[in-house]
């Protein structure tokens, strides 16, 4: 990716507003047609959302989108619709032990309700607050109970494939554990054994960092720094690592770009969370790999930088990736990485949903780093600029999706294509729409306070970053003090 030296924030602000307004229109369009018997919408076929997949992991996005739009635009009908659907349809997801997706389904709904309460955008009724808090506490503990223990106090929340399987995606679900811990929840197991949810969060993150991310040294000395494997496989008898794997990528030895984006965003988000903890909080956990808050931050910063750098160096000039860095026909696209991605090519599909997730990661990581993060912040803004263009933003008022040219499962041929042999294009998915809107919400909150209309590296080098406004450092802030500060 070629990071632009200058971003026109005034024009970008107009585009961000367009994303939010369009998201509201698409939410209403889908709500008019969707029936419970249709199943959770996953991706579109000829512009119409359909249900297909392993689990109903996208329902939280379905209701989280109108809730976000309602909060951003002050549209009470969208908030009322979303809240009614959340109360009616989402409780089953709170105690779902068969998935690794609680951060997607429950934080996007119950967590967003509490966020809007904390911002004063909806009434803070005590019984509703307690209900939503209980939902998040239960969700986080339930997610943490889906656990494979490894030697040396490591372990992971295992994927729906079973106890042997660690997915890259799950790093984004760690926010369900973070919120439950923040609310004071513990997981109770056999003989009243108490499990600290923060310990499980850190164990899962470190296991992911060791085995799903390649660092270019030791085991990884023949691999590329920052590359990501979608899945890691373990021997559940003795906890030993066995092999990389991939469910939705081309191979275990190439990088499925949405898996890369999940790692980018998950670690960037947890950096924000850990940064606000008191040092004694980490020290009290007695983890052999993290003795202090500083060690956690150093490890998370290293991993986040590695994967973000890998993304920037393995993505076309405009920041929109193809679905896998090793797509078998990428060589047929002349100079694929040295020109903007072409969603209409006949060789390999792009994945705009990976770009939306990555954009938010780059924005938040860049913001976290301050002056040192301006390249990442600029890259995130540039991707948002591209995704809000006519090429990627769905303006067709009959198309139910918001973000075009996304991919779900290319190896399984689940994505709609016009004819046999054609590459999928022109379709949307729930996680792409949601994460584009979530990134737009970040930008909207940031742009409302930014003092300059133009962002340039040159100006940045002469201006203290403290002059640049901040957004809430805990992006999934629900209006509570951290436990360590009570």
C-alpha cells in the first residue's frame, strides 16, 4: 500500500457521513423484508441478504448496525427497532457455548446499548442497564468456558471446529471477556474453582501471538514477519502445537487477509484496554509470560506492529487486499500490488470486508501510538476514503448491502458469482457492513474534534500530537470505571 502524504479530512468527513446515512437506509430495507425464519443474514446474493454458514454468528451485526446508526443520527425509530430485536432475538446467544463469536454477537448489541447509555444518547434506565450488564457478564464467562488448556498457563478459546482448533478470528471476541471482567464477573468451574477472565484473555492473546502470528525468528525464521495463519491445531492430550491450517484461506502457508485483519484489530483493541489498567492488576495474575503491565503492552505492540506492517506491504496501492496473499491466480493480474485493487478482474476476488476491519485497526493503532503512529492513522483514513467511493459503497436503493465486493468463503464457493468461473464481486456481507460502519463511527467522533481539515505528514512532524483530539481510548467503553480503579 502506498500511504498518501495528504488526506483531505473535510472531504472524508462528507464521505463518512454518507456511509452512516446509507447504513440507515440499508437497515430499514432489510428490516422490512427479514423474517425470523430466514435465519441470520450472512451475505448477499444479487443484492439480497441470505443465510448460510456454520453458525448464526452475524445476528449481532444485523441489529448492531441500526443501533449504531440510530445513536449517530439520533433516529429513535432505528434505536427502538434494534432494542426490540436485541431483547427478543439475542438472549439465546448470551449462553451459546458452541461458538467463539460472543464478541461479535453480544458486544455489538448489549455492549452498544450500554455505550449509548454512557454517551447520553438513550435513557439510562436502571433495569435496562442491569439487564444489559448481566447479558455481558454471562456472555463473557460463557465464552471463556470454551477453553483448551495448554502447558505453562497458556490456552485458548477453541473454535467451533473443536478443542483442537484456535482461530485467528477469536482475538476480536476477547472484548467480551474484557467487558465481563470489567463488570466484576468471574467464571466458576468444578468445585467452585474461580477463573479470572482477564487471565484467560491474556492467555488466549499470548497463545495466538505465539502460534497464529509469524515473527521471522526461531520457529518462523523461514517465514515472513507479520504473516498470519487462520487456524492453529493442537494435540489436546498433551497440549503440543501440531500444525497451521486454514478454513477460508488458500493454504496454511499463505495469509487469508481477513484473518490478518482480525488479528490487527483484536490486538489494537486490547492495547487500548490494557493501557488503562493499573500495573498491579497484571502482576497479581501470576502469569509466567506476563509479569507486568509493561510486558503485556510491549508484546501486544510488537504483534500489532508486525501484522499492520505486513498488511501495508502486501496490499495493493489503495489498501484494499485480495482475499489471500497467495491466491493461486494473483500472478495473472499484472503488477497486482503496485496498482489499485481491481474488484472486477477475472482472476482473484478482492475482500473489502478485510479492508474495513483493517482500516479500523490502523486507525486505532495509529491513534494509540501518538506521534509514532501517524503513518498507520493516515493509512486507515486512506482506506476509509477508498471504501466510501462509488466503487465500494452500495448506492443502489434495491441492494440490501452497504459495502460491495466482500468475500465469505471462496474455497467453498459460497460467494455468488455471475457464472461458473467468474470471480465473486458486487456483493456484501454483514461483518463488512458492520465494521465499515464501526470504523465510520470512530472517524465521525474523531473528525468532530479535529482542528485541521487536512492531515499531512509534514504538518504532523511539526505539531505536537497532544494538539490532535482524542476519541474514547476504550472504544467499547460502557461507562464504567475499570475494576482496578474502584
